[in-house]
C-alpha cells in the first residue's frame, strides 16, 4: 500500500546556496523533510498528534542521488510518496523537480513509526493506514 504522490513547492534562496553557487548538499535532506512533514500534516499527523499518540517518525536509512545542479531562485516541486505502509519499515521516495521539468535529485529513505515509550519500532495502527490511503 502507498500514499500516492504528494507535491510540495519550494523556492531556493540565497541562504541555501554554497560557495559553488548551488544548493548545499545538506539542504536536500532538509527540503525533503519539509515535504514529508507537510504530507503528514495534510493527512492529520501533526507533531502534536504524534506526540499525544506516543508515536514518532524515524528515518533508518537515506540515499540521495544528485543529478542536476539546483541554483539560486530555482522554483522546485518536491514529490513525496510513502510505500510499504503495512510493514514496520516503510519506503519514502522523493523527487526534486525544477520548473522546467528537470529531475535534479531523488532520494529513497527507509523509515518507520517509533514508539516513544518503548523506544522501538512500532507496527502502524489501522487508523494511521486509513489516513494515508485517503
């Protein structure tokens, strides 16, 4: 089961650029995380909701492929999709696409729900899965 693709817009600004004039490598992860959080929020999983449920979202592995330079004032669309949702370990796919349609970077993460009390991975609750399918 997957969440379907979610789209998030991001404008690259001067504070995100490194000395070489392109997006700093660490910023890719930050932008992808912003997209994940917005997807979660839109599905009803705010940080407050997660904390009250005693569940967090944990990244277990991250792989990024940088394909094309991202430069100052590029307007990007970040596409994010959660898959393998019925399992403990999920797959999160990201695509970073410039306004001209060029795919500049992709990322694949392994992630899961983390029980904040037991301090271990948790099985997804049926109510959570239903929201991701919506």
